C-alpha cells in the first residue's frame, strides 16, 4: 500500500512538474500565440463578435474601445500572416467554447501571400493552441511532412529557452486565470509613421490561390452550418492595385454566397484616418488609428447587426478590465515616449 501511494505521488509530482516547466518555457507573443491561449480563458459563450485573420486584426481592432463605446464583447482571434487554412481550424477550435453572433474575417493574407506553405510567421499560429485532433489536422495542411517536427510537439521545440526566460514567463499558470481572461487579443502599436494615401484603380478579379479559395469556401460553409453571420472584410492599410485583384474576387464570392463584404480601404475619409499620424507602418494602424477604425466598425456592428450592449452585465467584468488595461498601457507608454 505504501509503495502504491508512493508511486501515485511520484506520478502526480511528475505531472505537476511537467505542467509548470512547460508553462514557463512556452513561447509567449501577442501576435498570435497569446490570442489563441487567451481564448480558452474567456467565459464560455460570452463573446458576441470574433475578429479573425492576420495582425491587421489584433493591431487594428481595439476591443477596449468597442467595449467602452458600444458595449460589444469582442475578441481578436488572429495571428500574424495567418493563412486561411489555419483560420479554418481556428474557427473549429473556437466553436468548442464560444457561439458568437458574428465573425469578421480579414482577407489580407490571401491577397498578399500565395504560397501553399507559409513559414515566416507560422509559429505564431501554432503555439498557444491546445493539443487536439483539430490541431493535428491544422498542422497536416500547414506544414510539409519533413518539417512537421520543427513545430510539433511544442515542448520539444521550446524546451531550450532557459537562457531567454523573463518575468512574464512565470505568469502563465492557471492561478493567473483572471489576468489571462482580461486579454482580448488587441495589441496596440504606438509609433507614428507617415504614409502616402494610395489611389488604386485595379478592376480585375482573381487574386486567390487555389488553396486559399478552397479554405475560404470551407469557412463560409462552416459558419452557415453554425448559423453565425460571417462578414468578409479588409481592415485599412496602404493597399496596392495587386492586392485589389483579390479583394475584387472576394466581393464576387460574397455576392455569390449572400454575404457582406466591406473593404475599409474604400472608407479612409469616413473613418477619419490621417495618413500623417494614424499609421504605425504601411501595413498597420497605430493605437490612435485603431481607435478611429474601431469606432467606425463598432457603429456598423451596433447599428446594422444590433449586437447587444453588455456593459454592466454580470460575467462581463473582464471586458471592463481589458479596456482599463489598454488605456493604462497607452498612457504609461506615451509618458515614457514623451
């Protein structure tokens, strides 16, 4: 009996040790990894609007402002340069825990990146997702067979981070659940880099790769089966004529499937974007630009979709905290910059 008890205690100690070590050593990043990990800590079926796609989502869609001004319970569930085949499996993972009223899908990735395997930012779109058959299926279409073990299993990839550990690596445990719940995916940029307002003239359509088109149609079919409204969109950035070929095709696909498509690059003036001060770089808005865009987006969601105002409702306190933390971060960072 003593031997059996000792064995059980040893196994438990081993499991606890593995959990602690894996959480400490896991790669952290607010450009995809924490967006995935944070989703698991959200109150079940609490998110009304889910924003999906590339960094154009988690840098441009300010969840704190959507909450403060419209009471929209939104979450940026995105990853840097995320291809649509990974978005499809993100979507399947999302529905294990949430049943949103609307999903907004940004289409920058298929416009700009055409390869069937996209490795530049792939780690941001793999780490943070819990192990499951769904994750394995995502890996099977995202990574060539001879490169699978470069990314899986995750622990074997990041176990050598001992020399890179920082204080934040010790804040990712289940007892920090409230802190993890407060994160809604938004990652503000605070640089101001003047850009030139583009003037596009491209009218031709046809920029989707075969693989991107396949998974866009799968996403459309999946959300229809779930009864969720899907909006295809393009968050504002310095768009090019070449990109517009894809967005023109996206508009055609939206019409064919009775969906809404909004290219916010056609709304610079309505949004109120100032190309001298509202951009972090040619591809992303800064915090101030994201406030203008999110205010414009929030009005559309509130007026056209009648999303509920959750302010003051029990169970939504973490959105209050998310908005407060964003304001605090910007205030402190601006003070340091000044």
